[in-house]
C-alpha cells in the first residue's frame, strides 16, 4: 500500500520503540512477541543481522531494527524484545527496545511519506501518521527483510 492510499476502513498497528523513537507496523505482519534471546552470529551477514535463533525447530534470522534503520547498533540485553514478523511465509525477528501498544486507526489518517530524488527505490517507511502532537512512521515490513537474509537463514 505504498503509493495508493485507501480512504475506507481501518488498520490495526503495533507501536514499537526503537532508539527513543516510535514506529509502528501493521499487526497482520506480526506472528508473536517474545523476550530477548541471544542469537548465533552468521559469518558475512550484513551489520544489521544479529544472527539466527531457533524458533520451535525453525531457524530464523534476527535483525537489529535500530541498525537496519540507520540509527546505530543496539547493545542487546534482557530488556529488549524480539517481534517475530513474516513475509511470504518466512519469519524473521526484529529486535526492538520495547513494544508499547496496539491501536486501530482509520485509513484516512495515514499519509504518504515524502519522496526524494535519488532516494531509495524501496523505502522503509510507507506511511506517516499525525497523532497526538507527534508523527508516527509506519514501517513496511517486506522492505526491512532483504530476501537474501531470509534465504541464508
């Protein structure tokens, strides 16, 4: 839903805290929320890939969402949370500082983000949501999960 915005209906979002900023993702992309689990590093993986964990018998990559968004690296600890998301039936974990709440908003509150010349072909943010004196960025889960990382795991 990046270019065309539906003005009917509602969307349910889950609010995430990353590097002191609030982001949200569509709750339909979320499989579960779990406490931090140390991961096994993958050689030659991109900097934003912490490694892999065993999720009920399936090997799943864990991405440092802070690093993926270009906001620095997370010093992972037991206070962090892994949000298990999926794209095309492939799970991946997103390491976040906290999960705050879920909310249901009318679709007409979502606004397209600005686009820039020479900007990325596929942007991480697909909508902006003005809300209570702040602006939330909705993250586009498929853009966050590079196919090569999902296949490597």
